């Protein structure tokens, strides 16, 4: 779960030990998630402080919640800050704990069982390499998911091995150092434990193991009681081997009377080891990318998918104008987009995906677009949208500009699956094509746009090319931070109906969007004031009409229960949005059994015939403690059925919700609660539609793909519905060649297995992220489901040695009484001989400036000069090679000290020569 408070690293252990710990995945109380979460938040706090120092500002959170740390870390820019995307990023890390315990329950390396130390360490080392490569290629979600799995395995080492019993007081660095090996593993024939009939002996390890410092771990027998003679067992009710001599078990997963001290030590070491792992990743990727990895970024994203065929010149010009306007007007505010996505498409070409955090790059790329080609009407719109959905962060707003129907209609189910998986919102701006005689809405060619917009909670806006600039106001509305949806519904056919919605004290800039043709409605405020759709500028708001969209901007935000009274029978959609820090995120989950039972997210639609379970995280301006959750329900999108759930509080803003009677059709999640700060009731709603299915697809990816080599992924399709021949489709967003079975035969209640084979090209960049979607459709198309997996391509790593950073000299005079009037400097030499070469050198901590130069005649050596005010007396430099190995130089300048020239690791004459060279090189 997400921890309740954020603390500096020095207080981490006290925080983790504040409750009874258990090395289980996810659940009530303290778990693997809280060990990871405490370390993650402590490191975020530390890095935010370092970034603030570098930028010359203070880092002073107004409170201890994750949301307040986020606001302080983002700086003093004006605007609303929401913790929604921050928590989404963190949960992408934390929720992997459930996957490891569910999907790799019997895998000894994933849990360091059965003395599988080398194999477990290899999982960690390969995972760290993948994380660093993913961050370098900006594939942050893949990096987060891998990080969650690596943390779980790393932490299990301290609970499942005898590292603690051997008297070690610090983490085992060899687990995360690729240049070091595991030492002194007990041989398979070496007895390790004595018998423990009670199963609760404080220490079963044999004296020879303890005195010889041999490393061992317990054997886990899920399906058999067999184990090597004399070996320790893991222990516990599910371990069949614990009944065989030597009986008992040495795991320290739970805090019990016989192992309390060992358990506490294991928790401490697991926490410290997780911090060390995070520090290694931070050093490799740099402070700012590390914070982006952790979800510390402004929530707004600008994402355009643009048709560039010959008739689109007006649309392209408007998209360019709009992008420039958003970039220029929101610069320096919390509404400034943190990321820009651009995907052009034509026929038959589409892409590439252009993704950047630099607004000037976005300006340059969108300026390059020109209208040409596209002789026949349909274009490759859905192929381009697929790239945007897999490339943009989760919960993004994506806008598609086009005047033609899609040629690639076969991607409709893939697009729907990606929308549900990413929870992104897709809206279409469909400009009339002057050669088309029939109305857009009457044409079935465009129906996919309306259907996928509705599935995502977006709009399909019909507008003439001459008035497109009016329609794009909706993009300005959603290119802001802290957006929340208060109400969304759809009626087709339409009917006369009253739609209530609640506005609370935290909501500002409320806007209502109603789409449909020839619509009539009345808007009523909590005090009874009304305004009809015919009044463009009335007492409640301003109504702007363009095409089939009516956009109502409220005049201020009166708190209380509002009503939209629809008085039409034409089809319509309604959406009410505003800005607020009070929000929530959710995942549909399932419970699983085993040695470490817990919950894990469902990949795909929830199973029909069973209660639906959601893990929900509530977030507010001052954290979840100021919010009271009162009601969670699943609400039909096109109907009136509302199914209430039972809520179980799990701590830290997390709730487990169970809904027994799930709506039959498409539904969304509705939440109601109370903000105790304002004593105000609030209402929030999700936009992504979901439904249940009698089909499930399970696929597990445990390793990265290698460039040029075939990668095989097994999957299982199960059905509780109709038996017969199920159609199988698999697609990936990088167009990597692959094969898969076209169909599988299933009986009702049965399952069948298939294999997807992919072969990434040999020149694929290491760290490339591949999104694979597998779909299974029942006979006749009566039912279907999907699985979405993120796979990484990782080149083989042969360089395991970090760059060497040596301090050549330190010079300066600092006085504590007047730090601002004096400076100091440090000279360093950095080498990566016989390695892949130095990729980057950065200031990890310190408020000074660093300049570097390659040594003449030796390209493997970099010489640098760090200069700082005496107000910033500590510095850490990180030198990273091309595969992510990290070398560091750290130094703290003492106040009130005289001038000094210190030589470290080099002869005096060499130090003096290097120092003189550096002074000359950087005296420009």
C-alpha cells in the first residue's frame, strides 16, 4: 500500500518497524508493499531535496502526505496539483508484488527458496539492467513494473535465507552488483538444519553452517514433500517439505514469538537493501529522470494523433496553432504539460511516435507536418492511435484529428483493449470532408470513432473545417492538471431524464460537455436557478455550440447538488469535469491462495458470474486522512442500474471494494465521500467503460527479449461460456514479426494453451518497450477478452564494471559565518577503461556547477571541475557508462577550514599536473 507519511531516509527503519511486518505481497497491515513504499518515499524525499538545492529553492512540504511531498517537489509554480498520476505510477511498482506471489508461486529463484541464490541474483541483475535501459528509452511503465518485481525478490532474500542468522548487519551488496558473485553457498550435499518437531524453534541452523558462514535458504514443497537430505525447509502450512526431517522452517516472513528478533532484522535489512537498489538506479538515470520514474511530474499531457492526407491542411494548421498556444500560455505553471505526444498518419504510412518532454521539440515536430497524399478515403487512423495509446502515460487525454474513416478497422478490439488497459481518454475531431455527400453520423464508416470515444469517456465531435478552432477549446480544457470527472453518461436512444451531480468545495473551473444533434436541456443550480440550452450567456454559465458539441462553462462553482434535465429523445452523451486535488484511482483485482495469499490486478475484463473486486486509492490535497469514503458503486453507462459495493479499509488511502451484483452491460465506477477539511460531500466517477466476460486469458512474461532472437510467450485461454472454436489475434505496437495460433478449441469450463513467438530485429535499441495485445473471441463473436503485456528488448550486457571516479584535489576557504562570499572547488578524473565508455556525468547532490573535458590523447578519461558556493558544502557526482554502471565521487567541505590541496589515489606530481590542466581547461 502507499505509505501514510513521507520521511527522510534516516527515519525509514523506524517507519517500517512501526507495525507487525509480513513478507507477503498485498494485504491489510504492513507487507512487501509497505517495505517497498517506505523506501520509495524516503528516496523520493531525498532526491527532491537534492533537486531543490540544485535549483536554488527550498523543499519544504506542508505536511507528511505523499500529495504534499509531490507539491513541494514540483516547485512553486501556480496551479492545482493532483496526486492521481503519482499514485498510479507508484501502484505500477507496488502491485507487481502480487504478480510475483501469484504467477511465480513455485519459482524458487523469485523467492530465493531451495538455495537458488545464483538464479535469484540473476533475476535481480537482469531486472536492474532492464530498468535502466527502459528509463533511457523513456519507457517508464515497463521500468516501474520490473522494479516492483525486483524489489520483491530482493526483499525475500533477507526473509528466506540465513543472512540474518549469520550475524550480518548490512545488506548483501553482491545481490545488486553485477561485478560481484554470490559467495559460500552451501553445497547440495551439505546438511544445513537440525530437526524442529514443534515448527517454532528460534534457530535450526547447524553450528557448521553458522561458524563456516555458509549461505542457505529453506526448501519449499508446494506439491511434494521431497527435499535434499538434511536441508532446511521454508516452513508454514503450505510447505509440504516441512513435515520431513529436518522439520520446521527458517522463513522470517511473519512476526512470531519464536522469531521476533530475526524477523525485525530481516525487515530492517530488506528496507535498507531496497534503498540501496533505488540509489543505484537514481545514480544511473539522474535525479530528474528518477523523479519521472517515480511519477513526480505535472499531470497534464498533450497528445495529438493527426491525419496528414491532402485534405487536412486546415486541421494541421489549427493543431499547430493550438499546440503553440498551450505551450506558451502554460509555461511555468502546474498546467504546463509534462510530456508531448505526436503521431502523424497517412495511407499507407503511419507514425512514428514522437514523444518528448521538451516543448520546443514538440513545436519543431508539429511544424514539420504537411498535408499530402491519401488518394482513397479511408486512412490508417487506428494504427496511429495504437502507437499513441501504448506510448502515452496512463490516463492521458488523446485527440485525433481526421476527416476520413479508418482503413484499419480490424484494430477496433485492440484499441478497446488498450483503452481499458491504459484508462486513457480518446476524443475525435472529425471535420466534414467536402466531397462526402452523406452526413457523417449516418455513415457506418465512422461508427468506430463514436464507439471507441464512448468506451474511453471521450467525445466524437463533428465540426466543419472553418469552425475547428472553436471545437479545440475542449483540448485547452483538458490540457490542465488535476482534472476530475464528476459525471459521465450516455443515452442511445435518448430519453427525457434528470441527471444530478454534486459539486464540492475543492472543485474549480467546472465545464459540462454535451454531444448530440438537436438537443434540448435545462441546467439547474443547488439554489434553484435555471438556464436552458437556448440561452448562450446566462446566470449559470456560458454555452458554446460547435458542430454536435455544446460546451457549458459554469460561472464560478456553486457548491451542492446540480441537475441537468434532458428534454430530448435524440441520442446524447453528458460529461461534467473540473479541477480538484480530490481524486481516486482503481484496479480490478482478484484474490489468490498459496504460501503468501493476496490480491493482484486482473489483466482484461473481470470474470462474469463472480463478484467484482476493486483496489481503490483515494487521494486529496492533504492526503487521504482528510477524506472519508462513503460509497463505491458500479453504474451502467447507458442505463440506470447502480450496484453498490462493500468497502474494506486497508490503510494509507487504500480500500478493497467488493460488488456482488455487477451490471450486465458496460459500467463505470462511481465514488462518493466527504472532505473533512471543508465538511463538504464530493462525487467522482471514472470514464473508462468496463464489462464482465466469461473468457479469461493468462499470459506471464518473466524475461526480456533479445535483439535478433526468437522469444516465445505461452498463454492460456479459459471459458465458462460457450465451447467451440475461439478466434485468437495477437498484435504488437512495434510491428515486430510474430506468429500465433489462429484459433483454439475449448469446451465450456475448459482451457487451452497457445504460444506467441516474436523476433525483434537485430538492430532493436536496448530498452525498447513492446506492447503485446492477445485477444480471444468466442464463436460468433458473442464474447471476448484480452491480455495486454509490456515486454522489453534488452541487449546482452558484458560490461559489469562501473566507471572509476577519483578526487584529484579540493581547494577553497569556507567560513560558516559568511558562506555566500566564498567558494570552493573540486577536481576529479573519471575513467572507464576496457568498458563501454562514459555516457554521462551529473551532479547527484550539490548546488554548484560542473564542467568536464576529455583528456588529450586519452578518450577514456574525463577530467572535471566542480565549483560551488560555500553555502553548498556537499557534493556527489555520478558517472554512468553506456550500460548503466555507476561510479561516484562524494565530498563534504568543512566550514572554517583554510585553503587545502588534497591528493587522493594519485601521486602528488600527477595530482598537481591534472589540477593545472583542469584549471587551464575551465578558465574560459
